[in-house]
C-alpha cells in the first residue's frame, strides 16, 4: 500500500472517509503509470547517440594496501589510452575529460559507453574516516566534472575540520550506469538492483584498504539513494545518508536491514519534494519508490539542509555540507536538525 493511503479508516457506519481516499490514490497511481508508459512508448530524441570507442578496463585483483599505488597506475594508464582512442575517433571533449582523469587516483576506470569511474581523494590507505559519494541520474564520464566537484567540496571541508590525528578520504563512486533524468529507468529500481552488488563489492574493498575500524559513510544523492537502499542489507558501513531522495523503495528505515545510522535531508528549494511518494506495478516492474525518507513515518534521522536546490547539497559554505561533514567525522551530536 502506498504511503498516501495509510491512516485510520473513516469512523462512519459506511466507512465513507476511507472510501473517499481510495479514488485519489488510484488516480495518482494511474497518472504515474501513464507518464511512465508514455516514456516507454516514445523513445527519447538522441537516446541512441553513438558512444566513444574505448579499450576494456584493466583486469586487476581486488585492491590491497601494498598494491594500491599499482592499482591507481594501471587505471590511469587505461584512462590515458581511452583518451587517445576517443580523440583519434573525433571525440575530443571525451578525450579531454579522460586525459584529466589519467592524472588522478583511480580505483577503477572503464571508458566504454557512458563510462565508470571510481576516484579517491585523500590517503585511502591511512584514512580513519571514509565518505563514499553515490550519484544520481545523468552522471557519466562526460558529466563527471560536476560530480567530482561535490567530492572535492566535501574533501576540502573534511580536511579543514578533522581533529588532529584523524585522516580522511572521499571516494567518488560512479560505479554504475546511471539512468537519464527523462528516461523510463529513472522511475524504476532496475538500475539500482544492477548497481547494488557493485556497491557492496566497493565497500568490501574499502574495508580491506582503509585503516582498521575506519568509519565509512555512504552519501547517496537522488537516484543514488535507491542504489544505496538496495545495497544496504548487511552492508558494513556506519552511516547511510539520503540526499534529495525520491524514495528508497523501502517503507521505513528499519526495512533496510542495516546496522548503519540512517540519515535523510531535503533542501527547501529541492524540486524532488513534489515527486509522488508511491509505487505501482507496471510492465512487470515497480514504478516509483514509495515512502518519503524525510517523513516522520520513515524513521530516519532528518537533518537540516538549508534553502538549496536539488544540486546544492555539497555547495561550499552550505548548511548541508556542514552537517554532512559532521556526520562523516562522527560528530553526530553537532548535526543540526
């Protein structure tokens, strides 16, 4: 049952109040189904754009402390080769982005298709606090710069505010094929279900590389919150943070079956507030993501995110970034609600 239909039935002899609510719930389901059906039936212009050619990713064993430098080097070399290949086939912009990536600490790189990148900011091998950023829709190598900017903003603030002796690292995880904002897949859990095993594998790798007993926080934006929710059960993380979430596919935080403390925030200017918090079966899949993570019923620790919009949670100087920094550092008593 969707969140909007929960509540106490009418007290009249014919249950008139409850009956009156049912058509509204059915109408909302119908509207959602119609929108998604239209998206399925009408292909998006440009959806079949040709992709820049690229070599396959480097085949390496799971990262380890002793071989972390070699892992970075292998993926940097692959990014450099991908840049040359893209430029050689006329994809100059893509090649320029990949050349830039070839100079960074890459825990993983795959230039094929929209592209996959896992970049580390900081000294992961000695980090006591690790933040993993999980992006939402329309994120790929071509748009990686804006995603990386969020990781840089968080890393800079963590570096400034970490107590003496506490080392931090930020992992920008573009580890799945994100849905397009205007595509049917953005309204279903399909991409998230495919991504969840990869996110679990990443957390396992981080635990083997970072300092013993490091605090690991997942910061999950928009559709990324659906990915994190799908991976949450039994995941060895300390904090699970939903930012600008359309829903997670779970009715409550307890349904995630995680030991992590579950947080949620939404900026006052975030358009996702107007997304219907319901779900419905359609074409053999589930459309929509159910309960609102910032609602009281969901049971997350809701914190203040200021007046920002959907893309402003990591804006330098923002209230949201200040609270995210406190969560990652473990200063949970200082988080403003």
